[in-house]
């Protein structure tokens, strides 16, 4: 991936008013002030956030298709693709298990739900809305049903519904087929996919320009609707979750990054603009293309980036996994539901299954959490109502942790496969190499 001389200026020379990071921070602060000063008006600004996320959603599926196909075709050797795929799945499963265990242990040791004394009969099931029905459908499905659901009815149906998992499946099949065809025909299609990918990235760059407005609308609406005081009752759960995500990121992922020879802190600083957008919108989709561009610029082979990042969006949800077990045990504690060691192991086992493919499910966190509760008879599923009011605040850290986990996964798999230029990565993180433009 190339950059022009004018666009490749060091980040430090970018004027502050043109910096995406500075603009997003400004939008976040203005959103908080509006939410506190004019709550009713602030709530009306939700349209800005909704519009921004719809714009992002509109283009994510075709970008994933193009990037994955180009990554597989660019790898050339399908054996290498298969080898990378196996390593990716091993890493994802290990990290997911660590995250689930971390959430389970912290909830059990700290006990954020103790003392709440919630009467299950007093909880209003209507507050769950359609989440309960969606969760029941999800929970009721078998492994075979899940696998069948990965296969789209038609390619256009998967793209129209923005089902990233189904798009990913077809992209892998198409990319492998393209690699096998080879020759002049294969090269022509590959070049067309690459050209389309370039256009889509440019379109995403234009969309990301309005990210500060999206952040402003999301934050203003949240503060205006719930207020800072809405966190009071469930402050222990929110605080513990944020602490758990920080512990996982700086402890577990930090150690993994050190094994790869890079600094996590410098890496997070390198991605600061994208992480701020995710924090403000509680959605990692908004920065998918820019994250991939920055990883390639860092020195990761583009074929590895194209395989790992989109796959991780469905299968490597580290922060979500922490939340899943943490919230389940919290609900049990708040409703005075005793949990045996067997119950905890059941929670862990069910969560390993339900945490997969959560990305793209409407209200995914609530739906998957409800499905997990339905699969654990000892815990009242109605207890889900307890966490609804703070789901947005938790969602910010959840999206942030998921994105960081996927970025680190890409670095680790690339280092494992020999697709990481460590020397270049160190120069980029130290600010000694040209900076990748913030906007495509």
C-alpha cells in the first residue's frame, strides 16, 4: 500500500484542527456538555450517531469481502492460507478462554452483585423487548444449526443483511477459487477486486470524516438520557468491567505483544484516533478499514491483515467474553442465586459457544447474554433487566477491548507466521518512519 509524499508527513506536523483524534475528542467533550446542560436537545442528537453508524454498516460487508478475497489470492499458496487460518483459530480460542475465565474469576472474587438484594418477581420482563425472543431463537439452535447459518442463502442476501460471518464464508470460498484459477483470468479478477477495494476504502475515508459528529451525537444522547447518576446503582459492575478490560489489555495482551517484540503502549498510541472513535460510538465497525491500513503500514503483510482482522470481528471478542461471564455471575449474585462449581463450569462452557459469531447480531451483547442465561437453568434469565440501563457505558469499553484484541491478534499471528517486519514496526511506533494518513 503506497502513500503520496504530501500525505506521508509525520503525525506531529498535522495541524491540530485537522487531526481526526483532536476532532473526535472535541466532539466527545461537546457531547458531554450538551447532555448535562440541555438533556432534551441532547437526546434529539441521536440521529447523528444513528446516521454515522448506518453509513459505516452500509459499506463494511463489501469491504470485508474485498479484503479477504485479496488477502487469500495475494497469499498465492493455499497451504499458507490454511496454515494461517489454523494459527488464527488456535490463538482466538486461547484468548477467548482466558478472557472468559478472567471475567468469571473477578466476578466470583470481587462479588459486584452482593448486597443488591434483588427480588426476581419485581423485575419487568417487558423491558427486554425483542431481545428475549432473539435470544431464545439463538439459544435453541444446535451446533449444526449454527454451522448451517454460516452458509448464506445467496451472496446478495448476506451482503444485503450485512451478515459479516456469511460474507466472510463466501469470501474465503471465492478467494480460494480465485487462487486456484490463476492465470490471466484469475489475475484480471484479482486486479478488479483490488481496484474495487481501493474505491471502497476511499468511500470509507469520506465517511470517517464525519466521525466527530457521530461521536458527539452518541455521547450527547447517552448523557442526556441516562445522566451521570444512572451509573450509581450499578457502579460496581461498570467499574469492575472497565478494570477487567484494562487488566486483560495491559496484562495479557501486553505480555503477548512483548513476546512479539513490540510495545503495547506505543501501539495503542499509534491507533489513538481510531480507538477514540470506537470509544465514542461503542462500535468498532467504524474504523475497520483504517485499522487494516495502519497494520499494513506497520509492517504486517497485507494478506495476513486481510485474513485475521475480519475473522476476528466474529470470533475474537475478548472484551465481550469478559463481560459475558462477569455479567452472568453478577446477575446470580444480585438475585441471591447460589452457584456451585458445576454451575460455574457450565457458564464457562456455554459462554465458549455463545460468544462466537456475536458480531452482526442486533443488540448482540444483550442477545448473547440472554441466550447464555437461558442455557444455565440455575440463574434467572429475567435478571438480564438489571444490566440494560448501563449497557451503553459497558459497550464503549467492550468495543474498545474487542478492537485492541483483534489488532494484537494480527500482530501475533503475523509474527508467528513470519509476516511481520519487526524493524519497520519499531520505526513506525517510534515515529521514525513516515506516518500513514488518518483519512483515506
